[in-house]
C-alpha cells in the first residue's frame, strides 16, 4: 500500500500545528501515536517552511530535533529529517534518521548534496524556486507539471554528480512551494510526468492553503478537520496516480482513505 509519512513539527511557528509539539516528550508521544495510526515514516522537522517564516540556526534546529529522533529510533520507528541544513541532515542521520527530506532540493545549502552522499541516507528532493520569505516571487508557469518535472530532473542530475545513486532518491514536486492556488492542481493533474522520471514520488498536500481555498471562500475559516478530509482525498487520488508515499498531519484519516482506495482497486 502507499506509504504514509507522519509529520512531527517541533516548532513554535509551523502554519498548522506550530507550538503543539514544541517539547521533546510531547513530540515523541505524538510520533508514536502517528506510528500507531499507520505512519510508515515519521518526518521530524525543527524549522518552519511556511511562507514568511524566519530561518532557524542549525544549532537551535538540532537542539529541537535530535533528542526526538534518538528516542523515536530507539522505539523502532523509521525516521526522516525535514531540514534545509546540511549539518542538521548529517547529525540527524548519525542519530538514526534514514531519510533526508530537503524541500529545497539542495538549493538552500550548497553543502547538502555532499553531506547526503556521504551519509548513505535516502534523499527526498523537493521542488522550489524561492526561499520561504519570498515563496511566490517566481511562481510563473506555462505548463506547471512539465516545468516542475524538468526542474526536478535537473536536481536529480546534480544529486547523481554528487554521488547519490538514483535508488536513494525520492521526488517531491513541492505542493505549495513556489506555486500559487491553481498551479498546485496543475501539478497534481500532471503527476504522471513526475512519476515517469523514475524515482519514488512523495506528495504533501496536508492542510495546505490551496485546499482551503478550494473548499471555502475564506481559507482562515476552513477548519482543521475539513482540511484533513481534503488531504485524505488528495492523498487517495495521488495513490491512484502512482505515488510512493504521502506526507500528512492526520495519519489515521489518510490511512482509511488509502485502504478504501486500494480495496476499490483490488490491490
């Protein structure tokens, strides 16, 4: 069945759950609950990448995430580190993380690709064009999915040149990153172009603004529960499009949606 990455944000300012798990014990308990709900990977992040977010220093980021990673790994949980910093990626892998999830695809830190290559971890390459403080400055596309696929292919080439084997790569077309409302739907409708590149594909639509814009007049008035339902639907449709895994806040709802989808399809 399609894998489910459960999001564990150890931040005070993430767009959806900032501050809710900004404590080691609470973050670990939340991660274990997500695993019990069906998460196949726990994606641990110590820096918000929401639009307008301020960067966090690598030392502070590591202070937040490393104790959580160590305790979750000790419980047998597969862990990914969600980071833009090469030093944090390397430290997280030493602490037991198996995957480095870099939403910038190596563009935020020039040392990232070399650090991942040396670590031996798998590498999730995200698509973006701009840092969070100027997220939509270059959100101009003619054929969104095709252009995103082309830019991901360029990042794949850079990863290969740095010594990261294609078998270690995961591609994330970066829903919400450097993309406005309808452009995200363009990527999702064109997922076949991303899947055709070859590596595993990860999709993260969870609770994002474009979903709230679609189902409500004022996104601020769309509840978390409604966003989670919309996330589960997009995750099920992404599974049908051939993605390897989805990244979500509410693992249980998405797991149920995927189970029903796979049963419908006879898988």
